[in-house]
C-alpha cells in the first residue's frame, strides 16, 4: 500500500471517468492512456483484473493503478451481453438487444461496473451495480444502452446526467474503492 500522496494511475481514455474518480478520492489521480488488450472472459471482474495486470506490467509496476470495466447483464439471457457489452452494442446495436428480450416475461437487467486496483502485484476489485428493466428505446440523453435500460419508470436516456449519476453503477464502485482506500490509510 502506498501513502496518500502517491498518485494512482487511472488507465482510461475517458477524461469524464477520471473526473468522477478525482471527485471521490482524496489523493492525486493521474490519467494514463494505454490500450491494453482486453481478454475474452465470462465475467467483467476477470476482464478488469486482467486489464489491470497488463497495464501495471506495461507501465513498470512502480505506481498503483486502476482500470474500470463495465457491462450490461440481462437475466433472461443468462447475463448476456455482460463482458461483451461493448462489442455487442457495436455489432448488433441496442435495438437488436431490445428485440432479443422483448418477448421475455422477465426483462430484469443490471449495469455492472468493476474497478480493479493493483499495487505491489496484488489486485483487488470493487463492484457497483444498478438494477432495472430492458425496454423499447426511449430518450435522447446518455449513450450506449441508456435508451433501453429503465429504472423506476424512466430510461437512463430520459434522465439528466446528474440524475443518472445519482444511481450510477460506476459511482457505486468508486465509492466502495474510496472507502477501502480510506480504511487502508488509517
């Protein structure tokens, strides 16, 4: 474990994710863009952990770092697309994902975010989850699966950014990581 003045590297190309982590943590966060190879695995946790190890080794292992991976899990489809969410969105699109589920009696789904933290070659993961229902696309805000993911009667694409962040799966994972990090420095 490093002290609270040692920067944590966040391996991502998304500066908005970095801002979210900086707002939650009381220590320096350094954005690092490194396109690590993403393994194919059955769990989001495995993908995040492998990404953290790959980035840590590539960057020399001299600073702790985090990576974040997320996905949509649809219960009626056995958790699919899960760790394949980005690929499925890009190849099938959200309309087809909706059509895969529209005749299902149970369209319960969850967005899952996993933060993998690595320091001294040890990886620890932190998970956030928000549960909702898959519906026909509605709304113009957000991105990705937001138009087909409904929580409490509204899709994420029908919410403002602030409303979406209040129930964010990534926000939950970050909060869990922040709590752990605070406990480690005591």
